């Protein structure tokens, strides 16, 4: 009887207790996360209002107890994403994650609403392929297809990122023609190295040419002993990514990379060479900052290569802006990833990027290019370019 009288008294005074308040009383009460919103009973809150869980927000994103706009780094599947923080307008999703169509996936292949692993028969250029379903880890490519090294080509050589016909030694492929650089005055010592009018080509050098120490004659020009187009001998071209050191072509690894077993690797992130060449991580580990750690990456790092390596997609040329986005080799320079955009280092001395195209790198050899003689845009009218000067 006393409890009943107490409740009646509270009711008369307008103080009847409530369990959740109401969603329209202009007061934050009950289980609301902000005034009249959030919680299990009220509608979700708008942006900038308080929240406790993602479900408290119309954006379905609660960060530091405030409703914020969806993003591709919020750890939640929202907006048009097909999976958590990937797909649609976000970065492509890795293998086995949800998708709607090919562009949602790193491999560009969506099967059964799941991203498939790259393969050599999926009719997509993905993984480490240099062209459609060939090169890299797949079978070598035919003539005319894209490539990054000679091994990517089935029958020929890789030149200017394209598989071309290989000429029988000692002939050299210049354009679509095989020439003998030992005696050809139009290609003396290398393609396009033209001897002066009336000059003869003997043993890959124009007669009468005397070169200073540290250089050697190739056609009408003196080239450095570190020339990647004439490494150790006129016309001996190093593969993309290699430098000419002591008359031998060697890997020219970019900053942060180390030559291990004939390839450039990042010992800071490579699980096969973590912290140094030949130091593999164990199963269930990734390489982060040169140390083998459990397979988990915190932003801005990302877990790539089917969950086996932890990389920084802002600066990793093999995962530039996203997993598997490989920056191609840049002739006469070194490829780099600059804030998720493929770029290059400075040109090799003696070369310049006169057309501004990244694909062909530093395409102009200033020492003998009659269209860019000694500098970009200097054209030799009616005569050749030799030693950086129009003759």
C-alpha cells in the first residue's frame, strides 16, 4: 500500500520515472547517445552528433564518439563499398573479399561476388603480368606485347617495354632492321650512331675519333664507361632497372631497396628477405620495418600479396596506391612511388626526358640526338649531333 501511494504521488507531481525517455522530448535521456537520437529506440544521429556505436549514426560511422562521414579508412563497410574499406570508389578489394564486378577487385576478376586471385587465363592483365595473361609469373609474351625484362618475351628481347625480334649475334636490332654495328656507318656501335659524312665505321667506332679517359668510342660519340646502352661494349644494352658498373650490367635498386638473388627487394617489408637477404619470416608473420611480426597492419600500412606482406602504399613501387599496383620500369631512371603516384628519379647523366612521358622514361640521349642535341629542343638543322653539339 505504501509503494502504491508513493507512485501515485510521483505521478501527481509529473515525476513518473521512464526507462528510455522519449525520442521527441528535446532532452538526452534514456539510452540516447545525443538529444532524441541514437540508442536502440531512437533514430540514428546526424553527422557531428554524439554516438557510442556505429548504429547510432545515419552514416553508420562512429569515430571517437562522434558521427562522421564514411571513408575508405574507417574500418566499416558503408557507402558504396562492396567490403570493408574497399570496392566501388575505394581501393580494389583483395582476394576472397566481397565484390559486385571486376573493377572492385585487385585482380579485376569477380566470381560469385568474391574477388578471385590473379591467374594466367582470366583474360585480365593482373598480378605480375606484363601483358594480358603473359609475362611475369605467366608464360612469356609474344612479339609486340608488353614486357619488363628479356625473360618476359617468348622469342626475342625486351626493348622500350615491348617484346621485339632478337637479331643473331653480332647483329643488332635497330627499329625493325637487323644491322651490323661493327661496320654500319648509320649505326656505328649502336642504333642511330651516325658517322660524319664520308666517314667509315670500323670495329664499332668511326675512324679518327679519340676519346678521353673514362669513356670509349661508340659510333661518332664518346660514351662513358657507365653507359647502360653500351656497357662493356658498344651496343650492349642493360635490361630495364640495371646500371652499368665496372663494364657489367647490374641491378640498380632504388632507395630503400636491396639486391637479393637477382632482384630488388625491400628488406623492410619483404617476408622472404626481412631485415636482410635470405631472412624469411615464419608462417602467420609479415615483415614490417625489417622485423617479422604477426600478420596485421595498422594504417597507413596495408596487407598485400594475398596477406603475406605489410607495405606502405604511399611509397611502395610494387603496391603504389593499392595492393598489386606495380609502377613499370622507367628507362634511364629508377621508378618510384611518390604519395601513391608512380614517378621516377632523376635521369641517368647524358639522358633527358624531353617528351614528358613516363612510359619511355628519359628517352633522349643528348650526346647524339639531332632533335635534342646537348639539351631538350635543340635541333640540328641539316647535320648530325656529336658530343652534345651540332656539327
